[in-house]
């Protein structure tokens, strides 16, 4: 059985369990409907941005961007890696972690292969920064959007003012680990590539324009699913005219959508069965450092067990006050670096790797994440506490 089929099967089982909970009255139907109303924009955004990434890759846009980045690195692997890290940080902060996982991953893989470098340090930098650097703005992570609502709609400026110390740690810690682990690979030099051959210049130009407009739309303040859906429709129309064979059902990340829906529904059923009450007894209240570390630690553990979005929704009632809410965000944003299902961005990232033929054993990913996550979460919470 292939990985997508296993993912779809797990999602179907979780959906079935949630449906049984609704049928038995454990999860009221009204609560299930309210959950659907809250998460459908998330799932629609992920679907649309995945389609945009697939079609942009097929157009050759990422090949062109990879060539530009390789030239900007001037033949030095470490300079190229720093450039990728800066792009990943900016993309995550201003566009969202899912956008980074979907759009940047193909660029770094194509780029590393083109210049003869190991793609793994670039790929790990992308996924770790997609998660750990998603603390700065409400748009950086969908958990942040939920938290901003929980805090009464404080706005991007106030959000950034409160979260920047944790964001700084979320950028520095993954980069430091990559620099140490892959110091030999990053000390290499390479020959900058020649001009890339473009199959269809028209599609490259259309994809580039759509991507620029998508970035503007995501920063405009409108619901993020609107510009993402518009971009997917425009690119789909262009391919329907110029290369219709590329438009297949495989563009849609349906296994991940099934898994996400199943996780949301199953976690809501557990919450209705008394999970929140249990968590209230586990999580300490207060804004002292031990209490904030506890909130973040429970958030990180829950995210690695059941995905960060359901984990945030389950723990949100236990976060009393701004300090606890931001500590919880540290846990569910910078903490899900261990298990592959800890965040949807990680699953999307790995799907990109699989489609591009890059192999990474989950055992190695888990071991590296188990080393990185606790240090990042603890240091980020400490930075928040010191800044206060």
C-alpha cells in the first residue's frame, strides 16, 4: 500500500470514529457543525495552494527561480543556504507556513540538484523554519489566526510586538542545528548553472504573475483562502488552454485532506468526552516561567501526538491571558518538529519531497526533531518571558 493510500485510510478511520461519536451523542451535531465552519477555510486554503504549487512546478517557474538563487549564491554552498533560510523565514512570516512548505520546497530541491549539492540540509531548513518561524504575525500560521481571535483581535502590529522574541529563537535554533549537522556539505563550492531551458515561456510568465499577485493577496488582510483559490483558478484556466493534460485529479491533496478532517473531528470528540477538563488539571495557570513552560510543553506534546491545529483548539480554553496564549503558540508552532503528522505543513513538505524523488527516513527526521524541538520551545518561551 502506498503512503498516500495509508494516509487516506487513516483519515477515513478517524472520520468514522468521529461520526460514531456524533451518532452516539458524545459530540453534539451542533458542535461538529461549528467545527466545520471554523476549519473549512483552512482546508480550502491548503487545497488551493497545493494546486498552485503543482501547476507552478509544471510550468517551470521553480526551475527558473532555482537558477536565479544558484547564481546569487556565487558558488558558495553556505551563502546559498543562508539565502534559502532568509527566503524561508520571510515566506513563513508573511505568507504562512503551508505556503513555505508547498512553494519553497520544490525550489530548494531543484536548486540543490542543479548545482550538485545534497538537498537534505536545504529541505530540512525549509520545513523546520516553516514551523518554528511561524510565530511573528497572525497570517504566519493558522493557529495564530485562531489565537488572535482568542485575544480579541489585537492586530498584526501588537501581535508581532509580543511574539518577536520567540520568532527570533524559532529562526536561530533550526539554522544553528543545520549549520552544525551539515557543516561539511555547506562548506562546499559549486559551479553556478547556465541559463535554464524553459518549455513554455507563456506559462512561466503567467505563473510568475499569479504568484506575485497571490503574495499581495495573502498580505492584503482578506481571508487567505480567497487569493489562493483565485490563483488556482487562474492557473487552471491557463493550463486548460495551453497544456490540458496536466489537469488531473492528482493535483488535489485528497489523502491529506481526509487525514486533517479526521484529526479535527476525532479531537473534537475527545474534547467533548472530557479532554478539556483533563487538560485544565494538567496545565498550570499563571504567567511565571514554570507555568509558561508547562503550557508550551503540553502544546508541543499534543501537537506531535495529534497535529498542531487540533492541539491548539483543544488547549485554547486552558490558556488564560496573553502570556499563556503566546506560550501555547510556541508549543504548537515551534514544537511540532518530531512526528510527521505534527503539522499539516510537514505532511505537505514530505509530499513535495516524495513527488520530487527525495528520500528521507521518518526515523531520522524523528530523531533530529526530538533533539531540536525541546531546545527551541524552551528557549523561545524563555525569550518571551525575559522580554516581558
